[in-house]
C-alpha cells in the first residue's frame, strides 16, 4: 500500500498542529461553535448524540496491521473499547472528547493516518472496490488512481467551502463492487481500443432526500487528465450549485436541474479553459504511486484444493470466500454481522485480531467494505482453515456474506443526532428472525439495508430490501422499499406502502420473503423476482 | 415542562441545566419555562455548554422524562449497549426510553 | 446592502490601494473609466475578460464564510491573467486566509477583526501543498519529480 514520503508526512503533521490550535482557540472561547464547526468537521469530528464522534479515514478502504493496532489503541485509550466500520470504508469512534482530538490525530499521523475531510462540505474519502488487486475481473488495480486523486483533493483551496459534501467512488471492473453509480462522481478505470487507460466518468449519483443514479457524462477520459477534469466538475458545481436550501445543494441536484447533457457541456467547456494550466499530475507521479501497489509476492504453483470436510468451515467458504486471480489464493470476507450483534462494530480485541490475520495471512492488507464487512484480499487457500478457526473463536466467522442477515445498518438513533429511529435493534431482530443458516441459504442473496433517517447512511435506497426510519408523531416508524441495487445494475428502491412499527416491519419483510420464495423461478434472487413481477404481489402479501 | 440541554464543550457529555449549573443526570434538570434561550446564550458564550437547546419533558416521580425518544436516549445511553449507559448498573434506568 | 465599516485591512501588495470605490459588475462594464469592481457570489467573473487591462481592484464578497463561490471566482481571475488587487471582503475568518491566498487573494477586508498573530501562524502552517493553485507555490508532485 501507499507509504507517505516526507511531504505527505509533513502535510499531515501540519494539519494536526493546525487543528490543535483551532481546538485551543475554541475551548478558550475565541471561536463560536458556528465558526468552529466547519473546521472540526474538516477533521472528521462530529457532535453526536452522546459525545463527539471521530471518523478516521481509511483511504479507499485499504489498511495495514500497524494502522489497525493504532485504531485498537485509540478505541481503548480514548473511546470505550470499540470502533465502527462505516458504509464509506472509514472507522468511527463514538465517545471522543474534544480535548483529546488533537492528540488522537497526532497518534494517527504517526502511522500515516488522519481524519481529513471525512465530514463536512468536503471532498470525502474516496471509496474503492474492496477486491482491488485481487479480482480477476479488473483492468488494473484502481487504488493508485484513488491515491492520486486523494492527494489532489486534500486541502484543495478552491474547493474548501463547497455547497455540500462530495463523494467519489472508484472501480476498475464492470462488476461494480464499489457502488460508483450512487456517488457524486463515479469513476470506472478502463482501456480504449489502443489499450490506453482512461476513466468512464459518471456524475450526480447519490442517496438521501433526493436519490439519483449517476449519469454518464464522459465515456472515456484519458487517465492523465483526471485531476483537471475533476477540477472542471467541481468548479462548475462550486459556482452554480445551489446554496439556498441545504437539501438541494448536492451536485446531483445541479445535474438534474441542468440536465446531464448541459451539465456535461459546461464541464467540457470549463475543462477546455483550464487544461493548459498544468494542474494535472504527470505520468511519473502516477507511476511513483503505482509502485506501491504492485502485486504481492504470491507463491507460485499452489494447489487450489480445499478440505471441506468440516461442514461449518465449508459453509463459510461457500459464502464468504471469493476467487482470486492468483492460483492457490482466495479472497476472504470477514462478516461483521454476527446474529444479534451490531453491524460493523468491532471491539479493540477484534481489531487486534484482524491486524494479526492481515499481517500473517494477507500480505499485511485488510479492506473494509461499504457493506460494513472487512476483506482479507490475498490469502492462500491452504491457510483458509486456520484463519476460519481463529475467526470462529472470536465470533467473526458468520457465514452470511450477502445473505439476508448481512445487514447494513447506520448507527441510527442510538448514536446519531440526525436519526428519526433506531436502526440497530431492527437489524438485530431481523437477523434473529432469519437466523437459521439453512433458511438464509435457501433465500439466497438478499441485500438488506437500514437507514434511521433520510440521510441514507445505511444506503437503504440501494437495498434489495431497504428500510427507512421516519418519525411518525413522535414514534418510530419504518418504511419498506424494494428493488434497489448499488451494483452496475444500479436502481433505487421504491416504497412499497404505508409504514410499520419495528415489529411490524420484521413481519412484513418475512411475508415478502415468503412471497418471493413462492413465486421465484430457478436461480432468481429476491431482486430479480421483484424486478420481474413488480410491487403488486408483494403488496398483496404484506398488506393483504 | 421545558428542559435545557446540550453537550459539554470539552468532553462532549450530554448535560442538563439544573438551575445552577450543568449535570449529566436528567433527574436533576429543572423546568426552564421560557428562560431557556436566554440561559443558553449566556452559557454558550461562556463555553460552559456546546449547542444548547430546549426540549419538552413530562414530570414524573423519578424526575423529568423527555418527551421525545431521542432525548430519552441522550439521557440514558445507547439502547443497544446498556453496558455503556450512563447508569449501567441500574437495569431499570432506561426503562422509560421506548 | 449596508456597507459595514471595515475595522481592519490585511494587504499583501506593495503598490498603493486603488482609491475608487468598487462598483457592481454590471455598472463596471458600463463605465469604461471604472477600475474597481465588486463581485457578488453569483457573478460570472469571466465577463471581466475584456476589461482586465483597466482593472486595478476586484473585491469579492463572502456573504457567509461557508459560501465558497468566491474561491473559484478568484482563481478564474488569476487564470485569466489578472494581476491587480484581489480582495476578499465580508465574512472572512482567519481560518480561511490560507485557502484564499492560494486562490489568488492578496488583500482582505473582513467584517470582524482578525488577530494578526493568529493570521500569521495560519498562513505559515503548511510547508507543502498538494495542488497547483493561483499563488505560484510548487505542488508536491513537482517537488518529487523536478
């Protein structure tokens, strides 16, 4: 993975000192909360329900053992013994004290980590395919581009006070594991007929109050122009994005209001004006970064055989292990969705275990996913059993990847001041209702996503089944959506009908699942059946 | 009744106005009637509270009970981690949340 | 909009300030002798292209510090070759000064006092920058490769 040089380190260190000063000035009363808030948000520090919350960046979802151990240390020393993996591949700590924040950032800086631009109206962490560098279906590892773009967008002065947050997603595969079509800018690395690298550029996706699937605005952008092109996109939005209504300020609204063709035209026009200015990083810089992402030293000639005589191990392999491009290797997803647990939460001890496993078995490489799980991208098949045993002992071996109990849930009203409802108890009830492994396997792939409010941090619009928490006259109420997808076939879920109580929505989902089982054809997932038959059969089953 | 609440600037704790100062315990919160905004401004300017605001609550035998579930959760702690609640040893402390 | 008396001024230019009050963009374009213009958030600074030669002062207003349109306006002006005074006025706080300097602002008329010691510290905080901008600072990628 990328290693800071002295420039990267100096920049992060300077940021720590700058924030230390800003915190001191705030505590001394030299700044109001209104003045301080954007500054602390630029360092990932929210004021949440119970305390300050710190969102640490895990750039494009890649982290090593040393960094993980520091996260575990922060959890123990400054927080309450655990962290939370988010739907943008970052980690959150829920019980932070403002006075500790500068010291936490200093400790993070020592292991090349930070919380820069993880919240506020900033260019946020770039999310990327968690199988980068391991999957056979990518044209290249997208992460060097993610790192290049990360540097380009860090403290970009022109875009320091954007209308709203800005999220970039990156993949290098036609199989979109990074949900790029639901990002403000989605980038797919591709090659043209001559074999040159470039990007398919999509703009204007996003969930929340007004969800949209991103529009294609450029089918092939030469890779070396990505910085200037992003600059053009950001500038058009910075200048023309709405600033009068916080719910209408994302770039997706501008793209929608102008229409994608006009938006693309304005971007092209701006890009023509700035291309000659030399803002793009040269190929040499890309190559310097890419040198950190060369394939690990895989052993050659390893066997692909696996002893699957242990049925519980076999079940885990069946669900959680994916094919690796290198013979004898595999990609292992560790589910952080134990039945009855809290989706995405990991104790400090579990973080240490993940560090050990990454270091010992996966070339010191771990990948949080936007589904709140983590991936060991490069494991020898021969090591899978030993890994599984260690996971099993730590309660991390749930064999439910992409099954109904692999639920994405935002922290919800238990933690978040924006929420209308709690999400975690609902996730727990649902997981318990469908706990039977055989039943889950029979249902098959079903991506269930829960958001406690319209801000959609649980990505409910992208769920095959989505749940949205709403406030109904002071009580928690839940709306049910069907038919969303964050993959390359991106679609937005549709509300099925009137909302439910917490127990009511569990029952409703069960009725929908049973209906699916009754009418599905061979090989159809829930999503496929829904797309084939529409809402009516499900409405009938749910509401009678 | 009306309660004034906010977070402690430095440590982030949820705090409630007691009439004389700030407490972590909602049982000690007083009815601020229509003085909430005024007190909030003074206290925020003195950096004794961050982001203060007024909420509705009902009186009860055990002290004020916030009207909205969000505020009840703020008063007691995350419902899914009773071990992290303000009073983890008191099993009944959060019984009024839901 | 009532002009608040500016309590202070920060200026990073050696020449004399323009001594003509800044007029609106429309007025400026209508007055061939004017040399000071005031840009509001929604104005298109590219309309100044034909008048760059006579322009001595561009004030860009920040009605709220969170409204970042002025940063783009400033940078566009510098990209067009404007070398006169570029002044950020309005809700300008010390923590924005560095980004504003990088976008080409060389003077400031904040509507609240800025502590000059804090300002000096803020402006000198970073030895290195990742991007090229309007201040001529060499970005890190250039330092790496010469």
